[in-house]
C-alpha cells in the first residue's frame, strides 16, 4: 500500500480469492498467471508436504492432477500422486507467499 492509498482504496482480499494483488505476485514469482483452482490447491500441497509428503488420490480432482503435472514439469514437485513427493525450496517459498496474501493477509 502506498502512503497515499487508504485502506478503503485497497482491493478487498477474501479468503482464497484470486485477486489482482495475488495474481500480480504469482506473475512475479512464477512468471505466469495462475488459476483459482491452482491457488486453492496450494494449501493442501503445503499441508501434505508438512505431514505425510503424499498427495492422497481421493482428495484431488482431475483438474488438480493436471495442475500437479504442470508443477512437476516446471520443476516445483517431484513424485507421483499417492507416492512420496518432494517440493523444491523455491516452490515452497512461492506457495507460502501466495497463501499468506490470499488466505492470511486481510489488511
């Protein structure tokens, strides 16, 4: 927020919404636009990596499988759904930043 911008002028951030602010940060960090489904998959990936380091097949849709495949191609994840997966430090930092903006930072 610039010094002249008031809170009333700032874009309202709802929980898990893909706002322009979140999209701009994704573009900066990932070099491309992301979808709302992609953004909403990130907290589950974060949870899975902290806990079992496995993505449960019954917890994701075919669209989310496509996103996981794209992330593997981009070098962010390694492994398969249902098996042990690893996440790059770069992607860990990206999803933490985007989750903070989209789910936590509401000011």
